[in-house]
């Protein structure tokens, strides 16, 4: 008999999609301001914002798998 699927995985998947959408809207809403910056500064901004959204995924993925946000402390 296979175990019942966890509800955390679909909830987590929707949270990931919501995170991406909110992040994209937030960054895109700054495009008028960022567009006035020098090109190299824009490059740094978009590279940074293109990478930093990944940071909240690790705890979210851990929660989806284990039900815990943090790793247990080692004794």
C-alpha cells in the first residue's frame, strides 16, 4: 500500500509560483526607474534580482519534504 500524498507538495508548488509572480511583478514595476540607470548598473541589478529570488526556495522545499522549516540541531 502506498502512502497518501502529502498536502504540503501542492501547497508548496503554488507558493513557489506565487513567489515567482510576486517577484516578477515587483521587479517589473521598477523597470521605469531602473531603465534610467547606466547600463552596467542595470545589468548588476537584473543579475542580482534574477538570482536572489532563489534564496527562499531552500527552506520552502525543505518544508515541502519534511514539514520543518529548519534542519534539526545536531547534538
